[in-house]
């Protein structure tokens, strides 16, 4: 994309994983800004080993290689800025404002999933010759652009849980337009990762877009789980959950929106 750091765009008809490809490129010393886009992924993956299969050529499957100089406890902001840029891009292209389900899902106005983000890093990868100091972080995003066309296309277990831009606006969407808008929106947000004030700004934008705040959630951690009400994000972008009057800060974990008992009784 001219005018951005994302000028090296590598396109594939099919690949196992765009994230895997860029992690290997990072180990070979590839600089920040390399983009991998594929019509189809044979081994695409999400958080916790989840997968998502869509017909070839229907959705936007893209990963970007970043090398931000980020404090260790704020590396999650690399995926946050990609998610926020995707919100901007979708708003620009189709006029729909999505929300962020913390930490990594993009939801439509009705709460159905439109996109997911996965960030992976390699602390052992070499630095580049361009002066980048941070370890490489590869951020992949899959945006449901034209599939499913409607809920009937989904497997039974996903009906009511996922949607696409096409279904939201009632017409096919050009994936190239979404990609161009995504990379353009990403440029200033990625630039913000290099300064403390910029990181605060991006965390604030994440808080404003976060649909998890105010909802009842279940948080699954490595060795425990708990339920509570998500009340806020910290200035670093971590989730704050009220658990029976005790505030718990979640740096990383799997978060599920759950209905309160009152909501369940009314259903």
C-alpha cells in the first residue's frame, strides 16, 4: 500500500498458514511491513488451536509482520491495533461499525462474529538490518467478507454465532477494498506502538470499541476459570473483571460473554 510501511504484499492462491509463513520469513531476517494474503488456508488457526474453514476466495485472510519496540506486558497491543484498523476499514468500505470482544474477536452490531485476530511472536528470531529492535510479532486476521452469504451456509453449531460483511449489508464486497483500507488504517496505529503516549492512545481506542465491558463473562486461564462482570480496560489494555466485589485484571485468557441468570430467565 503506497504511503505506508506495508508495500511488500505477497499473495498466495493457497497456503497452510499466512502466520506460519511470516514467522519463517522473520527468522530469515525479513523487515517489518511484509504482508501475506491468501485466498485459502489449509491449516489456518486461531487462539487455543481453533480453526475456521471458508470456501477459497470468499474471505480476507491476511497476516502482517511487525517489529514494534513494545514493553513485554504490552505486546498484546500489536494485535489490538490490527483489530482497531479492521474496524476502521470495515466502516470505510461498508459503513458498518463493528466492536471488539476482548481480546481478539470482531463482532457485528448483533453480536455475531465477523473476524478473529491471532498474534504470534518469536523471541529467538534475528533482528533486521533496518534498525528494528523489537522481536517480530506476526498478526493474522481473518475477516468474513463474503462467506457466509447467509446463516443457512453455516454448520449447525455456528448458526447464530457468525456472520459476514456480505450478510450484514446485503451485497458482495470486494476483498481488495477491505485489504487496502485495512493497511491504510493500520499505518498510524502501528506507528503509535513506538511511543508511550501512542500506546495509551491505542489502548484508549480499544476501550472505546470494547463490547466486553459491562457484560457478564467467563474467563478461562491456564489453571483456573472464573465468572464476573467486565468493568473496564486498564491503560495498558488489560481486562478488569469484578468477581463478587474483587477486581481481577486479566492480561491473557479466553473470555466468553455469558448471559446473566436474569437474562436466561427472561429468554
